[in-house]
């Protein structure tokens, strides 16, 4: 089964909520293949959450697995995953939960899924500190209130339609939400940052937050510059071009 881009269409706002017809994460946790990390991504001891899952539906008679006991989880609650989200998606302390097969699992409460649409969708990428970014050249401030996030996201999507075409050969794909222009996913950081060893994960976070910020030039090329240089360069772009990113 596809790992993404297949969503149930039985809710009026399914394009925003994006509930899948089958959650690979829930299957993996319920069967004991992996367990939830603080980010809600599924991880495995020794690998963290930098893994990809797929699911096969079969009529084969297989022995069901059992969930991994909490004390044996790979996740040490270091919360580096939360600190690595440019959009601030995850609560540092509040939890949410899901009950699967009579057992309740907890992980970080998310402020609003629209934040991930905004950042992972590639429409913005600058962390609120202004010191690092994802691969998106967008520089929007993400509002606190959920409804305001959607308003700002729709404004960003309209501007995104006028961004120059990228010239780096990245493949991108067409998403039903923005059918007229290719979308380039620019995040996934909360998943790929966690390598199953706190030392490695901390180093990944250091690299992420010290590698500068991305800008897009009028010819469509992307450039990575140290944060202060990127801020100065951005301020010096033509006003019409600059307005497409903030
Ligand atoms: S980064 Fe830390 S808190 Fe987040 S999933 Fe990995 S081990 Fe858990
Ligand atoms: S994919 Fe990126 S934007 Fe989405 S929750 Fe993870 S870190 Fe945040």
C-alpha cells in the first residue's frame, strides 16, 4: 500500500485533515514492529525513526505480534525531534494518545497539523529564531491560532504559485491541493533527525541548526547562506520577488 498521498475522502475537510485509509504507524506499533517516539513517528531500537514503513494486506495466516513494552521503547524522550521542527509543531510537555487493541500509547500533542502542511509542504521553512531553515525559501511567520495558520497558509500557497521554477533538477510532484504547480517536500526532519543514539541525534540537530538558511533567486536557483548573510541578501532582493516569500 502507498505510504502517503492516499486519504479517506469521507470528511468534508479531508484535504486538510489527510486521514489515511490505513495508518502504517498504527499497524507497526500494534504489531510490535516499532514503537512511537515523542514526535509520534515510529522508531526501532538502534535506528530511531529514520526508517520507512510499508504495509502489505494479505490473506496469509500469520501469527499476530504484540506491542513493545513502553520501558523497551527506543525513545528516550530527549525531545530533540520537537526542537528540530522549524514550525514548532510539537508540544514540549503536553501529550496526546491513541488506543490500539486496548492499549493506550502516548506521544507529543501537536499544535496544529496545518503547521506541517505549511513547512513540510515547502511553503515556508525559516525557524522563528531566523537562524536556520529547511530547504524551503519561504519566510512566513506561523501564527499561534489554528484558524490564523490556515489563513496564512492559503496566502502562502497563492504566492507559491508565482515562485520561479526551480532549476536544480529536483523532481517534485503534483499535489491535489496545488494542482497547477509542482510541490517539493522540504522537511521530514522530525523523522530523519532521530538515529537511535542520543549522541548521533544531537549531532544531527547541531548540523541542522548551524547550516544556514535557504534563499531563492529570481532565476529559480536556491542558495544556502549563513543566517545573517541570508537575512541581508533577502532584504536586498527586489520587493516584488521578496513579497512572494513572506
Ligand atoms: S528524538 Fe528523542 S524524543 Fe524524539 S523520537 Fe527520538 S529519542 Fe524520542
Ligand atoms: S515533517 Fe517537518 S514540519 Fe512536519 S512536523 Fe516534522 S519537522 Fe515539523
